[in-house]
């Protein structure tokens, strides 16, 4: 695809709720599910149903919108162990600008505004007193109302005032604050959604130094990658889960705007999400652009949709790095606006990190369907079909009308019977993988699909419509606007 910015020629290829009612509901669900799981396992039916029920219960507390299931598209490598492109070797220098995590030792994020409003010491002192009073609690300990008082005190502060308040608190005080939010005592504590309100407030205003202190005592600010990749990754000393770390690389949110060619899936099985990003970016780049807000502290607030309801998720500009280069979602490297720094375009990484934080962690987004991904991006319902139920003309009309289309390839067993899965790299399909439809040529009778591993490394695959019908097991469609 053509780029919209001449500078891209410089690109380097990068082959409680505190309420009793809430507690009661959770306890009831857990008891019912525990009984169901025991019955399922005792019946010899297998583990799939049990795992899905467990995942559904987990989603109550994590806001996960969907559980992928065993047959959800998760591929990022073929049967021979081929993986999506690894971080480029030159990424070890952090994009050619020295330290791979430039600014990692700084109190501020690299792109934080320099003209943030100064702190008023009197306002800070008053808010600090209110927070400490709230966290002392009373006879019944720190309850939901006390936590609300603490949040209200912080909500009235600007970013530098939040920094000053947290700087005045000891590590023990911060740990106590988080502990009371997450666990509480006798009707205390908060639901994850209630905690998210405070984390959103802090993440969109506070400095890196402040957020790092909170991140040391909670995993609800930086989504964990500790469970990424399953047991195989746990046993591999070189896996992302074992060698990666958070860091900030030289970057811009966009380089020449939103383009599907910016997307490159990394070492995580979230092809369904990356394919959804590509499909929606192709249909209407403005949906992605309008979903991301840049905050004064250098963080990014992403608007996602959960069952059609808008949800804001704020993430820091720090990404999961291996040897100084992005390891999960990534982009090629470009010459940035200063015309001298080689860096990354981070909007795909920001969107992936926001989804991981919304679902709970990175492991939670391994496995899913493009239908869910496109709904999460657009807020509009998707429809899912057997490929044979959607004519070539309907596919073409959907794209022409500004819609997005994602497809799921055959599972491994089905793929073994198809020559497309054993073809050369330029025409190859991959099992249990998600793609998006780039083009439909009704006259030629063909469908062209894009692998979210990256357009610069994997050319689109064009199939006759009859062959397309045999190579995919589900087609998902979304109107986008």
C-alpha cells in the first residue's frame, strides 16, 4: 500500500464492589460454577466446557469481553514452528538512539508536555490529609465510602499535584491503599471496575515516577505478561515472559497517519485483534485515530467498547521489550518528526496494550474472534457466518460500503488436507489464524486477504472464491460506521 508521508522512505524494515449485593452474586456464581465444573469433570466430557465456564467466571472480575475457546484463531506460527517476525537485530539499540528504553530512568515520559500546570502546595496538603484520614478507616476498617473519599481528594488535583501527594506518601502507605482497594475488610474493597476509575485518573495525569511506584504494588496499571504463551513459554528461558521488560522506545503515535500496513503481530497469539485493527483501519482510519487521546503526561487514553458501551483505558507509553525492541505488537521503524531519530509508530502497540489492560493481562487476549475485535473497536455489532453463506458480491458490497471483514482459517487438522497451507511463503495460509479481507474482485472472482504478521513481510494472498470457501471456517463482518 502506498504511504502518505515521504519520510517513510527512511523506514528500516523490521522483518465489591463494596456492596453486599455484589459479593453475594459473586459467591452464588462461584458456588454454582464449582458444582457445574465438578459435574462436568466427573462425567468424563472433557475439559473444554470446564475451561470455558472458568473463563466466563474470570471475566466477571476482569471485564474480559469474550473467552476465545480452544478453536479460536490464535496462530502466530505454523506447524513447523515458524513465528511471526522477531524484533529486528538493530532494535537492540532502541531504534538507533542509545539506551533502548530512553527515559526509563526519568521521572517523566519522553512525550510529556513541558508546560503542565504547577502544583499548589496548599491543595496538595489538604488532599493528602483527606487521603490519610480516609485510609485510617474507622471501627469497621477502611470501607467503600472511605475509598471514595480518597479518590475524590485526588480527583481535584492536577498532574503535578498528584505527583506531589504521592511523593509525600511512604511505600507502606501506598501498599495499604492498594490492599484496601483490592481486598478490604468486612464490606470494604472495591470491584475492579471501581478501582479502574482511580487508575484511569492517575494514569492520565501522573508522571512516570508516580505511576512506577503504584505499579510496584499492583498489576492493574501495567498489564502483566507473566503468563504469556502457556506452559511452553514458561519452560523456555528465552521466551518473552522470561526475558521481556517494560520500557519506552523513541516513538510517535502516528507517522503519516493510520494505515493497515503499520500493523505487525508479535510474539503473542492475538491475531484476531491485529486482524480486527487492520480491517477497521482499512475501512475507516478515523475510527482508530479518534479512539486515542494523547494526555499531557505522555500517556494514551484509548476508547474501547464493551457490549456497545464505551470504556476508556489509559496506558503508559512503555511497551513490552526484548533487547530494547517491541516484542508484542510492533511497527517498522521510521524517521520521526525531528528528521534525525529512528523510532516506532506506536498506535498498534497502544491499542494492543489497552485491550490487554481491559481484559486483565496479555495472556487474556491470546485467542479470540475478529467479530469480537471489530465490535470492541467500533461499538457496532458484528455478524458471523459460514463462508458459504456470504456471496462474493456481498463481500464486495460490504467493503464498498465502508465495512470490515475478518476471517478465521482452518484448524490444524483441516489445514493438513489443503495445498494452500503447504504452499510457498508468498501464497501460504496458516492454520488457526485470523486474516482480514483487503479486496474482492467480483469480475475476476477472487478474494484477497492480509496476514496480520505484517504487510511488509507477508504479501496479501489472493484466492479464487471457490478456494476461499474451502480454506476458512468463519467470516465476520462489521459495518464500522
